[in-house]
């Protein structure tokens, strides 16, 4: 049976906009490096953003 893995990252952001638009958003205009800032910081070669969940709490 394959292993099931869940990864959790916790961060601090000033605003919801900073998290979603500036950190988790993919830059599809730059084909050479279309990763989000999150993907770069986590040093992920690939992750499926459709299976990612995120929340921002005030």
C-alpha cells in the first residue's frame, strides 16, 4: 500500500493579499520559472497546486 503524506507549512503574513497574490500565486508569464514564491522558498521542484489548501487568519 502506498504511503500517504501530508505536509504542513505555517507562516506569518501581514495581509490576505500578501499571502494569496504575492506568495502562493504562480507567475505564468515567466515560462522559464513559473513557480510561486512558496515553491521557491520550500525548494519544491514540483507540486500540484490543485491539491493545495491554504487559510489566512487575522
